[in-house]
């Protein structure tokens, strides 16, 4: 398959772990895809990231179609790998064993698990907002600003 070039997308060593991002931002293709997986429209994504154009969002989606395996690995929903009734401690152990950051609204239980664990990949506590798009936008803003070093072994709030 011939190589495809993308007008708005780049890979920069040391930025978002070298993952593909929208040029001039720290917004990853996987961030845009995550919003669309949660049901956001192209316009919703642009509202979540005011500096991103519709053309850039569409290019992220085209990149996703060309690199689905890579991006799907970066955006994994828990229900795809563990049963819905899995206890929190087992979810935490699974995340630690696979280097996955836990994103949850379950503040009390996961804070206790994080405090009881010497090292962990990271925990993001998501506060409920009026819409899922608002929650996702706040989460992605945190991810864009924190970088990987700010998430590892830390508890963050979005």
C-alpha cells in the first residue's frame, strides 16, 4: 500500500509520545476519534477544540480509517476487555498490569485504590457535566495540556 500524506497531521518526537497530532496543537488523532466514539459530531469536536477546523477533524477521521488498528489500541473502552460487573479492584489491577490510565466518575473507590498503590499508570476522575460532549471536551483538554508525564502515577481531575 503506498504511503499517504496528510496535510494537517504530524508526528513529533517527545510530543504526545510521538503519536499523530494536529499540526500546531497537542491534540491527537486519538483525541478526536475518542470524541466521535462518544457520539460527538464534527461540529461538536470543533466546539471542544476551538482552534481545530472541520477540515482537520475530517482528516483525523480519514487517518483513523487508514490506521484503525493503531488508533483503536489507543482508545479502548473497558467493556471491550472486562465484563460490566468486574469489581473496581480488578479493574484497577487490569489497568496497572497493562499500563492503562483509568478514567472514571467513581471518585471514592478509585481514589482509595490509587492511594493504596505505590505506582500506577494514572487516574483521571471525571466530574459529571450537563452533556457527554462537555465531559469529553474537559477530559481531552486535560489530556492535551498534561502530557504523558503529567498523567503517569498521578491523580488528575477533569
